[in-house]
């Protein structure tokens, strides 16, 4: 088959074949990019998860610190209440002793 006969050589690419090859090439390229696309989403999900874990750990730590602080304040409040009750008892004993002493002095002084 010579070029003069008007037929194409066996290696010539027709527009139809070229279009099919181009479409297959684009399809192959798209398929090759899909794993990268999914990998990107997966990496983003992992990063978001790690941030959420860190935030949860921070919140848990803060909660534990607040709980310890609450327990300390409760203990201090109990101690203050005990000291107040003890102070009232001591003041009451002193008041009674003073009354007794004043009563005895009145009796000694007489009418």
C-alpha cells in the first residue's frame, strides 16, 4: 500500500482512534488520581480526629483539675464550719464563766 493509492498506512492514526486513545488516557489519569483524592480525605479525617482527641484530653484534664479544686474547697469549707462551731462553743463557755464570776462578785458585794 503506497501513499499514491490513497489508502492510509497501517500505522496512521485516524481521528476516531485518536479520540478513543485520548478518552482512555483521561480515564486512566482520573482513575490514578482517585487514590490520591481518597488519601487526602483520609489524611484530613485523621488530622481532625487527632485534634478532637487532643481537645477531649484537655477537657478531661481540666475537669479533673476542677474536681480536685472543688474537693479542696469543700474540705476548707468544712474546716471553717468546724472552726466557727468551736469558736462559738468557746465564746459561750467564756460568757457563762463571766456570768458566774459576775454573779459571785454580786453575792460577795451584797445588798
